C-alpha cells in the first residue's frame, strides 16, 4: 500500500498519514510520498523522520491513530 503524509498540520499539530486510496488524502501539492508499506506503523515511522508529530488517519490508518 502506498502511504503519504499531509504537509499541513492539523489544528493539534499532527501531520496525518494516509493511504493512497483514502477519501481524505490531501491534494498532491499538500502531501509527501512516504513509500510502500505493509501497514501504517512503518509509514508513520517514516513520516516522523520529517514531521516528528505524525499520526495515522482515523479513517484509513486507524490502527496508528492516537486520537
């Protein structure tokens, strides 16, 4: 599965990680490609290399969403 992180932080400071098929995937200019991963955990770890405060999307990466 391809994963992306939103370049724009949420109001709480989180940069959300999304799958390529997510309904809430940001526009191309607002997302950073993270790579292909088997689950959201390595994708969020990769996102944290750029954005320390990263979190899984509630809808497409719920297992990695911390609320």
